[in-house]
């Protein structure tokens, strides 16, 4: 895989890597892992809510009164 970054993106990544005393590749790989983890959690939560909320809709409506 090849990742093409704009000059500004590459410079920002380089600065971040230097600050953390890590390679640009390490910083980019960590960012990808975090992105995938965070978005996977949100999608899972959305899926659970879509499946479970209808089951409790009547109870939630009564509680809201």
C-alpha cells in the first residue's frame, strides 16, 4: 500500500513523529488503528441501539411522561 499525503499533511506528520520520537510510519499506523477502533465502536453502538430501542420504545415513552 502506498499512502500519498499533501505537502502540508506530510509536514504535520513529520512534526508529530519528531515530537513523539517515533517514525512517521509508526505514527500513521497508530492513527489508522485508532480510527478503525473508534469507528467500529460507533457502528456497533448504532447497531445495538437500532435493534434494542424499538423493543423498549413503549417503556421509554412511559418514563418520559
